[in-house]
C-alpha cells in the first residue's frame, strides 16, 4: 500500500483532534478496495486521549466496507461512504457527542450543526 496521508493530526481545539490515514492499493492482492482509510476523532479528558468516533473501511469481523465506530458502543454501523463523505460525517457525529457527553462545543465548519 502506498501512503497518501499518514497519521495527519488536525487539531480543532487543544483537546480535540482528528487523525487521518489514507493508503492507495498498488495491486489487487493488497486490499479488496482501491483505497484503505481511517478517520479517528479523539478527545483529551485531562488524562488520556479518548476515541469518540472512528470511521474506516478496514476489514471488520471479516467484512469489507466502510463503517462507523461510536463512542462507548461495541457494535459498528455499516454505511457506504467515501473518504471525503466520512470526513464530513465524523465531524457531524463528533460535534453531537462532544456537546452531549463532554459539554464542549466545537465548530468544525462543514455544516456540522445542520439537521
């Protein structure tokens, strides 16, 4: 796999960051999809970085395809998304989680506060 984006950290506040990874498949045997990617939103609670949301297309329980890992949930929500769509969705989901669970409002831009 050829790295296009590796562990890129986008900080939206001192205690909120988005980590991006994106790789391009160089041959069909490397990965079932042409791109392999992950987006992970983290919140620093004063002691450690906590994952509040993750969207990726890594293999999950033997299945290919994009899916969403939500804060404090074991199950994932399968959703067909591109890397760009996932980037918008993780910000929207994270904005809600940050307000509801951590009482912190972050403006991610990208119409994250629309219904």
